[in-house]
């Protein structure tokens, strides 16, 4: 269950007209922070990010589904379920038993996936998958939004 402060930050991002991925970033950041505190772990950085995205979907962030072929059908199905839960019942309390079981399983995992090195490696790996044109477009957009948000 995401913290109230995380949900508030995501809602603020939405009100400011920021993208769904920026809103979801708040949930991913929260997951990474929890891992660094030792509250739970994950097998990989990819899994840690996936946990954060799932939390975001369940909180009602309008994230697109992963494209077919990029992830397993099981993952796509899970994303559909989380999206539906977020749209239909964003305030419904989670099952205590299921939540406790998930936390117990995650506590057995390592917290190394949240290290600076692991996150850096993951980011570089994803960047390498993009074409130079895509990377350039992303950099241009980042510069544009930096200028727009400089006055804040």
C-alpha cells in the first residue's frame, strides 16, 4: 500500500499536467526508498520498478499497458488487473492476508536491486535499447520541461 504522501505527490503531478510516467515515478521512488530502508527487497531492479508501476496503476495513475511481446502474458494480465482495480476501486482497501504474504515474500529478497550501481546499470541498459534518435528526442524534451519548470 503506497504512503499517503506518495499519492498526494502523484495527484499534484497530475494537477500540474505532468505525464503518467512522471506520476508513476513517485511510486517507483517510494518502492526504492522502502528497499533501501530494508523494509523489503526484490530479485532485480526491473522487479522493483514493476512493483512501483503496479502500485501506481492500483492508485489510479493512467499508465499505458506494456506492449505485446515486450513482457510475458502473465505480466500484461497483471497490468490489466491493476489498471482495472485503479479505475474501478482506487480507494478499496487491499486484502490484509495477501498484503502480508507479499511483504513476507519480498522481505526474503535482497535489497541490492535498489543500490545506486544497480539502478545506474538498469538505466544504461534501457538507454542502449533506444535508437540515437529516440535518445535525442528524450534529451530535448527533458531540456524543454526543465526550462518550463525552472520558475517553480
